[in-house]
C-alpha cells in the first residue's frame, strides 16, 4: 500500500515537471515568432495600435535633357528681277493684266498697256538691231546661205538636184537596194513605183516577198522569196528598205513608207555616214548657195568676234528720257518697287504716264513726289 502511494506521488511529480517544461518551451517558441504581437508586446494589453513603418519614397528619375534643336535656317528674301528686264516683264505683265481685269480703273488699265507697249517697243528695237547685226555678216546672214529671191531659190534647188543625181549614181556603183514587202501590204504597193525610179540611177533592186505573193503596182525583175533574210536583218514592218554595199554590209534606210524626196535624202545621209561619199560631195547636194563655202558656227564659234552694239533701250519718247530712267539710283528704284520688284500701277503711271502723253522728260520733282506717296 505504501509502495503504491509512493509510485503515485512520483508519477504525479513527473507529469507536473513535463507540463512545466512544455509550458516553457511553448512560451519561448511564441516569443521567438516576430509576428506574434501578443507575446512580444504583452504590456500593451488587448487594445493597441501601431503605425505601419512608412515606406521609403524613391526620388523621381528626371528624364535626360532634350538635345537643343538646331536653329531653322532663315529664309532670305528673294529679290525679284531687275525692273524693266525681260524677266521682270514676263513676271509682272500678267500681274498688271490681272489687276486691270479685276479692277478696270483708268489707272490700272493704263499701267497694263504701258508695260505691254514697253515690251513691244523693246522687241521692235531688238529686231531692228538684230537686222543691223546680221546684214552683211557672213556668219549670221541667212540670205547668204539661202537667198530670199524666188528666182535664186529655184536656181539653187535645180543645182542641188543635179548634184544629188550625181551622188546617187555614184552610190549605185557601190551599193544595191533590198526591198522587203508583203503582197497584202497596201503601203508596199504605194512604195514600189517610187522605189522603181532608183533603177534609173543604176541601182540593182532585189525585191524580197515575205509571204510568197507578188505586188500589182510594180513587178521588179529581180524578185525572190524570203529565205531567212528578213529575220536575220530584224525586219518587223513592211515596207522595209536596206542598202547593201559590195562587202555585203546592210544598212537600214527605214521600215516605213517614204516619199521619193525622202528616199533620196536618206540614201545620201547613209552613204555619207558610211563613207561611200565624202563630206564635200554631200554638202554639194544641199540646197544652199555655195554650200562648201558656208561657215559652220559649230566649229567656228570659238573664233567668232562678238559684235559690239549699243544698248537698244528706247522707251517711249526719246533716248534722253530712256537714259533718265535707266540712270535712276538703286535707292530710287527700291522706293518704287516692293520686295518682288513689282511697281504699283499708280507709281508706274506716275513714272511713265506723263512721258506717254507728252514728249517732255520726267522731272526730278515728279519722282520725288511719287516716292513720298
């Protein structure tokens, strides 16, 4: 009985010790948990509030400074053409016409006709001086190349034709003609009789039928069926005419219908290009007076002495008046014109209106008064 009691007390003590040890362990575990506010802050009781730790604010990142934009190029004011120059008239005359059309006051209409008359007078003066420069100038006078007299032109044309005939006979000794045709080609029918005239110069003409048919307008003594010659030469249209020299070299005259005169001219051009006739012989066939003695400015222009002529500027009344206007200073002209060198109709009439109506000169006072306005 006594031993049983003793064992019970010992067991009871063991249980108590175990409970105490368990309690200590649980308390330490709870205290080691940082999130357990109850154990870590027991003095605060059940009612407390702790402000959250403020988050660290990040400083805003400023964008990099923009690269400075390059300065825009300044547009320089474009000066207009010089007053009363050709460019000025070409640009300003339509403006005066538009102003006069939109608002046909006497002043606006008069300004338009003044500029128009100025242009006509300048053109007339240019033509007069041009004739003075050209007459007697062996390099510029066209009448020395081709006279204007009808009888002289007729004589030159006959001489040119005789030389052309001589050259064609010479070419016929070195070359023959190939004529490609089709019996269904009406243009070939029209071409054949014209081509037949070249037999009179001694040309041997070989007519080549591309479809096996014959022509009705003219039958050439030497007619053959095409056996590949057209394809070899690249014939794509009819009628087609070629020259062939003694070495068998073919040169195209044309793949189209041509007039008699056109055929003569083309044969000469091809012959001169191929060297079958000389340049002097070719020039003899041209319808000019003494063709081989004519000046060729494309070769002689570097040697040409420029003719010295005066300024052909006469406006309305006299050369003195014209010089008066031309001698105006740049300052005076700038006050008369705007940025485009356009002169308002009122100022233009003030400048030339009096001169157009009378033979007197423009007075300095008139210009000064106009500038003040």
